[in-house]
């Protein structure tokens, strides 16, 4: 009638009783005028929603407000106190309802026999089940099969003792997809201390777990990569050291020193296109190839050709490696080098001046199967060099 009179009503709370339901059913009613395209009122539309489960949960958690609401049935002339009590209870109830309806975490309320009486919209969005599909059923419809019988026995032992239960659990959506939840189940008790309901709050942490797992594997990959760098082998009469500081946990930067039985040492400095784990894997493969080929190949250009053939077969289109190989011979105080598309390195005199720029002698590795490379040699009475990227 109020809507027909032009009033818009939001979430009006009503208690309905009949002989078959002596405890009553709580109904939330919203209504508004129904207008035609010309703006003329032609009727009214009302939406009724059963909110009994949520109302009972409120009464169990807020006995003081429930008692105030009970006094809202006027007797004698105490109309004002009754109306104030009802208004206080209704305001608290509406705030609780809105919180349960709008929270991002799933909320499920079951009776003592674990039959679902209420789920909020977040549960529907997360699980894929609608409220109509789960009301009256048990939460076991979410079981993933990832937890054994003892897991659920421990759960119920704690709940039957009147204590809350908390754990990280794997559930199954309606689609069959598994998801991780941080779940808390709390017993709800009446004034006599008897358990009447259970309320469960589930927070979907699937994405957080995936992120943590990814961070764990990235950290592990970073540790493995740093171990691959190891310490620099030193040739007689030379001090050698190297370090790389990737922008991410892993990357494609590469340096290595390889000491040969005859006293020579091969210094390798390279970089893999791109960033992240993919580049780190290519770097590890490149390192393995270089260490294998240097056992049988002494010429830097020949080593690059062999390495290019292997990487061309391995790498996807667009992926490549730049590399500088410098072989130092302490016996003759000479170096020879070959570069595959890498930035220049520098041979410095003892006064700090540049003796020689070590530029590339061929294209990057992994792009052209028939790429050609040349080896350059340099002799110096005193040899000091710095390798820069």
C-alpha cells in the first residue's frame, strides 16, 4: 500500500507466523512504484526475501538487541520504548545483513545437521553454485577429495566441542576446478549454550598461493643461477673476479671463467634476450654448451660456430644470445677473442688508457645457422683488462 502511494521501501523487516511455523519466518521486503514510459504510476512491485537464517544468527550473537526487539511488541502504553527497541534491532540487523551480503568472503550458515540455510553472493561467485542449488544440501558438495577421513573427523571433534575450527583447505567448484580457501567454522549457540547452527567463512586464496609458489620457484631458480656463476678461476699471475646483478630474481646475464689444463683460461661474458626464468634457462644451457665445447675446441671462433649451431636448434624464433669469448694465455701474455653481437670489452694499459677495443666478430648466437665468426689475437708486454657490459 505504501508503494502504491508512491513511496519506495528498502529492506523492511517483517516477522510472519502461521500454525505450521510457530517460531515465525523473517521476511525482508523492498517495494517501489511501477511507472510506465510516461512516468505515470500503474502499480507497484514488491520483492520478498526469506532472511530467517541471518536473523537467527543475529539474535544468537546479539542477545541484548534480541531482547530489545522482543519488547517491541507493545503492551499497555509503552509504545515509544517498543518502537525504539525495534528500530535499534532493525538497524543493527540491516547493517549485519549488508555486511554479509557485500563481503568478498564466502559465508555459509548451516543448521545442526549441516544442512545449508544461507549463503551470501560471494559464495555463489566463488563456488559457481547458486543459493537455490545448495539450500538444504550439505557443504560436502564442495569436497575436493584432497583431504582424508581423519581430517574431517578432527574438524567435527572440534566443532562438537563448541570450539571454532580454522584451516587452509582445498575445495571444488561446481565446474570441477579446485581452489584454496582459508576457512573458519564457528558453532552458533542459543541462550542455553546449545549448538544450533554453524557459520563458515571462506576466503579464496588461490591466487595468493599461486603467487607465493611462483615467488618460491623464482627464488630457487635465482639461487641455482647464482650457484652456476660460482667463483672465478684464476690463471697464474692474474686476478679475476666477476659479479652480475639481475633486475629480477633471475635473468639472462652470464659470465664464466674456465681454467684449462695447459694454464690458459677462457673468460665468457654474455646476455640472453628477454628477462625472467626463460632467459635464465637459456643462460644455463649456454653455460653447459660452452663448458662442453671448450674441452675439445681451442679456437674462440670455432667454439662460437659450434655454440651457434646448438643454440639455433634450441631457441625459439626471436630468442638469441650475445657472447664475448676471451682466451688468456699467461705463458705468452697474450689474448685471443671472438664476439657474437655482444657489447665491446676493453683491454686497458697500466695507466688506465684503452689499449684495444674488443668488438664483435660475428652476429648474435641462435639467429643464423650458417653465421661466420673470426678470432682476433693480441700480444702485450704487460696485460691488464677490464670486461664491461
